[in-house]
C-alpha cells in the first residue's frame, strides 16, 4: 500500500466514496489530505492540521467500503503519527456509535480525553495519543 499527499487530480476518485459533507478540495489545496492507494487506486484518505488548540487533529478518515478491514485506516493513522512524531500529543474524534473507528483507535492506543455534545444528535468523543508528553 502506498500513502502519499493528495493532489487536485485525485478529487474525482475521492468523491466516489467520500461520505463527508462537501468535498475535500480545500484540504487538498492546503496540503492537508493524504491518500492510500492499492495498485494505483485510491482506497482511503485522511486529513489533519494543527488547528485544534494548536495540536494536530485528524478531521477526516475514510476507506472505500470494499477495501475495509485490510489495514488502510490503520496505515493512514500511522502516517499521521509519523508526520507528527516530534509533537507532544495528537488528537482526533469520532461519534459515540462509530464502533469500527472506536476499535481502530483503541488498537492504536488512543485514549478518550473528552466528550462534546450538542454538535449533532450523538456525542462526539475526543481522543488523544501522547507521543512526547511528559505529563
Ligand atoms: C473507521 C474506518 C476508517 C476503518 O478503516 P479500515 O481500513 O477498515 O480499518 P483497518 O482495516 O485499518 O482496521 C484496523 C483495526 O480497527 C478495528 N476495526 C476496524 N473496523 C472494524 C470493524 N468493522 N469491526 C471491528 N473492528 C474494526 C480492528 O481492530 C482492526 O484490526 P484487525 O482488522 O486486525 O482486527 C472505516 O471503517 C471507515 O472508513 N468508516 C467510515 C468513515 C468513518 O467512520 N471514519 C472515522 C470517523 S471520521
């Protein structure tokens, strides 16, 4: 599996399985979107930036349905971790009912660090992972 920074030419392929609102052009233009490829086909994407109280935060993670449970989601999160290896702590979030993501985060040793209500019907759970924290 290859993981690389996304370019504008990827947008059509990403749109085929993007489940999030809008499209990912803004993240691509900002250099914040990474894609996973298998035999040249885009099978997943992940975006992050440093704008969560100045900490790295994954906003979008998505894998094509037919390619799930083959390690792409974990590989994209490991790429995030690698790119942030000098940071103190990294963050992401997911809905309280999203079992696949909750299990993925547990496997990668993320810890729950808060819950936000009132964004949507279900609670949003915030997760973090200490990389170089002395706390
Ligand atoms: C969450 C998501 C990104 C996981 O991607 P994936 O490529 O299927 O995940 P992986 O194959 O890397 O799974 C890694 C581990 O996560 C856990 N896991 C992932 N999906 C799971 C599922 N459906 N059931 C149980 N465990 C699951 C397992 O521990 C798995 O390890 P294992 O296969 O060795 O048991 C994918 O389900 C997805 O795109 N969902 C829709 C979008 C979404 O919810 N994004 C996250 C919130 S922004």
